[in-house]
């Protein structure tokens, strides 16, 4: 990548790491106040409703990805007219989406009583759900403008303002929650800040790219058809992907109970935040990869990919080790021992986390190359396997069974298929080296987890001081063992030289 691209990518990474770090702290503060004021029942409702609406959230199910992908070339060519045409087209699309999702969301209301599984009735349940729906629909109103920031490697601006509004929202929600102890007020404040955030970021995009509001002719039918073909493929893929990752809470609520969703959501919040921090490294360079794709530099692309994949190996070893050893300690000092889940559930959680981390480079290239047409149906198969196996294992093993089902669905479908396709069609190479690297990484990860666990097995945690001490020591040992295990890999020298530069 050219120095300008490296600079933009590093700037994106730094801004987003700072933003995500602040957001993580805010979420812990917010979650703590939420639990102590409202209780685990409302936490379960929060997790369930958030997941239901995530499944409906088409802003994250393909259209945003297709928009960014279609803007790479006109941005590289500085074709303002074409960018204005694209933005106007997506404005119409999102208006339709907002209307459809609102109608579908309202249509789910009569079925809420079958999805919520609590020992006691919760008043105003429908009102709560409709406020969650309003919070979701907010993104559709302005996302067509903000996508150009992501395509132009300026997503650090989105992160910056998201962090500011998140900070204000968390403080305001916490204050109103403590004063009123009212879930309804909490949700109303959240909706207000969500709308304010989205409209302000839209204003920033409009200011930086004023030409996107110019009156232009519609795209030709041929161009629109090409875009919609890509959108349909992305849409099918992302809908299925969401069914894989966003049905667990619903199944847990129905098969086990909504309260269990609350307990499990504490773990998912921790893991998701760690994954989001790691993902910053990979998603921040997606636009740069997109530029390389446009320039058709196959060898350079493969070289960049190898470095990204090696980084994912290192991060997967260290993060999986840290989560496996420390997550129950964190729950203990944060919320108390009654919120701790069984060890087998933790194992299922870290296995799912491993797949998410180690596949990030593949997903970055999938986003940049727009390789959805060929992969959309394999994700549908993944979703189908996940639902069926989740029901079977959920009745047999409970919560752990539902989580293991997600891993089984991934291993049996896209975990092996997507890399094969990417290597064959884009890198023009055999995929054997990828599978070999994954097998080696699995062995090293198990080795690092085993060694680190043996070293710290008898180190107990009684408070925040001892927790942070153990966490730092675990991180250092895991990093040292991982680096020693990978010292032979030529990518290690390349990464070290880049960091020095």
C-alpha cells in the first residue's frame, strides 16, 4: 500500500481504538447501573429485543456494504457526478427499507408473548419494544450519506462522533435511570441521542461532500441492475449471517428462559467488545484493500492478506487465552458470583470467538472484493444448520448446546468454503496453505491456553486490584508464549519491521 493509504489506515485504527476503548468503559458503567437498578429480567428483555431488531436491521444486512463497495471506483477516479447518483439512488432504497422494517417490526408485536419467557409479567412490554424499533429505524434515515465516509477511509470521523454521543447518551441514561428507576424514560433518552447522533454525522458527511445532494440524472438501467444484483447477493449473505449470529438469544429465551439471556448477555458484551477492538485493525484497512482490488495488484493483495492473517493468528492466541482464563474472574468482581456461568459455557463462548477473530482477514477481503454472489447460499446453509442443531443441542445441553451449535454450523459450511473461493478466484492460489495455517494456529492456541492456565490456575481474584494484576500477567505470558511459538514464521519479521517504520 502507498504511504498515503498506510497513513489513512493507521489514522483510522488509532481513532477507532481510542473511540472503542472509551465506548467499552461506557458500556460497562451503563450495564452495571442497569443491572443494579432494574435487575436481570430487564437485562434479558434488552438482549432479546436488541437481537430481534438486529435481525431486522437491513442497514447492516448488505445495503451499507454494497454502497461502500460501489463507491470505491468513483472515489478513486474523483467522479463526483457518479457519487451523487449513487447517493441519490441509495436514499430512495433506504426510504423504502425504513418503511418496510417499520411495518414488519410492528407486525411482530402480537408474537412478543411467545418470545418472552419470564416467571413474572413485565408491564408496558409492547411500548418498550416499539421504542427499540424506533431506535433501530433511526439509522435508515441518514445512512445513505455516511457510507461515503467509510468508502473514503474517513470512518474515524464516524467513530469520533459516535463516541461523543455515546458518552452523552450513557451519562444521560444513567442519570435518568438512577433518578427515575424507570425503564421507559431510559429508552426514550436513548432514542433521542441515537437520532441526534445519526443526524449530526449525516451533517458532517454533507459538509465534506456537498456534491452528494446535487440534482443529477438517475443511473442507467444497466448500472442500477448491476448494483441491485450485488445488493441482492450481499443481502442474502448478510441476512443468513445474522441468523447465524443473532438467533442465540431468541432460542435461549424460548428454550431456557429470558432471564438466562440476561446472564449470557454479560458475557457477550465482554466478548463482543474485545472482538470489535480487534476488528478495528482489519476493517480500517478494508477501503485500502478496495483500492488495491481496483488496481488489480494480485501479488500485493496476497502479500497484504498474509500479513493480516498472521496478525489474526497472534491476536486469536492472546485474546482467546485471556478470555478463557479471565472472563469468570471479571464477572465475579464486576457483578458477583451469582452471575457466573458454567465452565462448559465459557468453552463454547471462546470457540465461537476464535472463529470470529481468525476469519476477520477473509471477511475484510470479502467486503473489499464484493465476493457475495458466489458465497450467499453457503451462508443460508449455515443459518439452516445453526437453527436445527441449536434446537437439538439446546434441549440436550441447554445454553452450552445452543452455543456449540453455532460453531458446528460454521465449521461445516463457510469456515472452509469462503477461503477456498477467495484463494481460487482472487489470489489464484491453492487454499492448502490457508488450511495448514489454521491447523497450526489451533494447535498453538490450545498450547498457549494450556500453558497459561497451568501457570495461573491457583491465582485467585478477590477484587479489582488482584483482577487487573492477574489480567496483565496472563496477557504478558500469553503474548510471550505465542511469539515464541511463531518466531519461525517469516511474517513475524515483516510485522516487526512495519511496526518499527
